[in-house]
């Protein structure tokens, strides 16, 4: 029987689920059945979880100033200690899943699990090696590290510096990169974008999420730039898709208006620039694809660090109005893309498309050392 690794997530933001499923793929790629993804919050209280999730999305999209205060409140010492008592149903469900699955390790991409597992360990119920996969950059809430764990995996050195300064044990802090789909790793050097220096038309990807501000106005200005090729993804907003299809009908250059799509990794690797809000998964997938990002919206708190990461390394820009988005892109594409090339070069040392396999190998090595066994076949499978 193969050792089982539980990967715990929650559907509060795209980054948690994206990281969890990418990590599970890495564990299971050459050893199927090793890892399983579980959302205790959805399993234990599905109706309440759905309500809270909708409230969360409404807060970050509709009342960002309020969310900034909530995020700061969560960052205070003792927040998780006080709030853990309210998660009794989640705690029981987590214990039940652990006893049923008998995992050798637990990885979590959502910070609340650390406090739940710490509580179960204190009560003598379960004591499993646990690792936090941090899905935010730089502006990292302390809920990620106040409860202890066996190790933290962070997406970049900038984030590691923040956590070391907060007192996190450096020996248990690993700069691994953000776990992304294996598409990026497998298509390095195969899928790419035409050379701007060679005169190719710039390709712009515009990702519209629920709550994206000025979506139609930005899309219309992008469509008006006839020298650029454009792909616009609108999610499940069918009305907006029809509107933009009509606006693109007589355009000289190619314009693809897509609804919900699972082709984002491919699109990031074949376009020169992505325009999007600074969500965790989108930002890190853009980094893995070496696709510079023009951030047009930032949710206070967790997304501020994602934007700062790009700006700090000169790997993109912030443009919060439709007009500044266009001006920023024009400047980047001028002189056959000199500005764009600078952005892309800055992304090269940041990209870690093999992060998921790096994390999986480290977790299994830790388990093997603790057990005093080699499990060589399984460890080799993820290297």
C-alpha cells in the first residue's frame, strides 16, 4: 500500500486550490494514488462554507477598504487561538479524514489548517508531519506562521526574508517557488511567443475575473489597438463575452474572446503580456511562464505583495485605469519591445516551474528520514 499524503485546501481565493492541485499532480504524476486533495471546510459545513465564500468574494471585490481592516485584524497575535474554537466541526472532520486515510504527511495551502492540526496534536488525537505551502508573497499574514509546523515552502526569497524577520526558524523555511501545473515545466522551450525584435505583433492576454473593475472599458481600448493581437477571457460572464465579440467583429488583427477556459497556462506561454488583477495563482503562473504582467487591480492585503514582487524586480507594471493600461503597454512595445524584453529578462531568475516536484520530493524525504526507511522508488518518482 502506497503512503498517502493529504493536501488540504479551501476555496477562498484562486491560489489555494491551484497550488493544492498542482502539488497533488506532482505527487501522483509517477506514483498515482499518493496524494489526495481535501477541502475540510466544504466537507464539514457545505452551506455555511458557500455563504462565507460568497461573503469573502463580495468583501474583496466590493469593499476593499473593509477587507484591508479584516486582513489586519487577522494578522494580530492570538487571532487563530481565539477563532479556533469556532471551527469545531472542521476539527472533527479533519480528524475523521486523517484517521480514515492514515497519511504519512499533510501539506496545506490554506493557513487555518496549521491551527487545527496543532489543536488536535495538543489533545493527543493526531500527530502527523505537516507542511505549509504559502501561497502569498511579501504581504504574508502571520496566520501562516504563528501555529507551528514541520516546514514552510514559500514562493520566493522576498517572502522568505519577511518570515525570517518575523522569527520563523530559517532551517524549516524553504524557498521552493509556487506549485504550478506541470504544463509550464513540460513546455519550456517548446511553446513560446514570436519575437518582438523581429517585428512580430505583440500578443496581449486580458484576464477578466469576477469583480474586475473597468473590465469592458479596458477591453474596448485594447480592441482599439489594431497593431496588437488580443485574447480576452471573461469567465462565465456570457453577456460581456457577446458584447466584446461584437466589438471585435471588424478588427484587423486577431482577437479571441473566450468564456471560461482551462487554457490559461498555454495562453500565458504564447502571449507577450498578461493584464490582470494580482491574484496569487495568476501572478505565479505568469512568473512561471515568463509572461510579464500589467496589474490593473490589487486586493488589499494578500494581493499587495504579489504586485510588489513584480515591481520590486522590474518584471511588470501597475496600471489601475484603462487608459494607463494602454499607455503602459505602448511604452513596453515601443522600439520593437525593448521595455518588454527588460520585463521578460527580469522574470527569468524568478521562474520555478518545477516547484511542485521540489516540494513533493522534500516532503517525502522528510517522511523517509523520520521513518528510517528509504522508500527509494517513490522518492525517485518525484525528482
